[in-house]
């Protein structure tokens, strides 16, 4: 499911990481393990995030923590990970395991929201225009 909020997601990185974005892969995914199926239940976010990190470390040599939040600040920030070298089926399997509605795919700075429940996708703009530094 592609909720409207997903299209306006902002991505937060430490200030020190912003200049390093130009070194990131041309193609990578962003996934979280927070708020399963947008239920509002955030009680297992911390343990799910640690488990997701362990799963991703086993699959990819490149992994960066990133925070996803809404454009208007109305959605609680979600610890997430940017990860490369994963296939679409691999990321779908992880999204299913952590009960996510959608993941992000960034290709050549184009941000795509990929539904994990409906087999649809939607372009959401340029990734670099949606990156902010931590305040």
C-alpha cells in the first residue's frame, strides 16, 4: 500500500554524513522495521530495528542508518537503513518479515515508493532533495 505520507517522506542523516552522499551507490533501498503495517503499535520498534540490522548485515556489505519522517513532522521518526546489493525479492522478503507496507528504492537519485502489498510503485521525486541533516 502506498500511503500519501510515503510520497512526502523526509530522510534525516547526521550532518557529517551529508557530504558523503555523493559516494553512496547509484542504486539502493531504504527499509524500516517500525510501525508494522502502519498499525500505530511502536512498542517493538527498537527490537525490530536491531533484528533488521542483523538481517541486513548478513546480506549486504553496504549499510547506512537513516531516519525516515514525514514532511510535516506529524509522523514519528522511524529508524531505518539504506542498503545496497539486495534484489527486489530479497527486500520484499524482509518487508514481509517486518510487516511493512512499502520500501523505498533509489536509482540515480530518483526516489521510488514500492508497495509491498499491491505490487505497485510511484515516483516520489529526487532523493537528495528530501535529505536533511539532524537538528
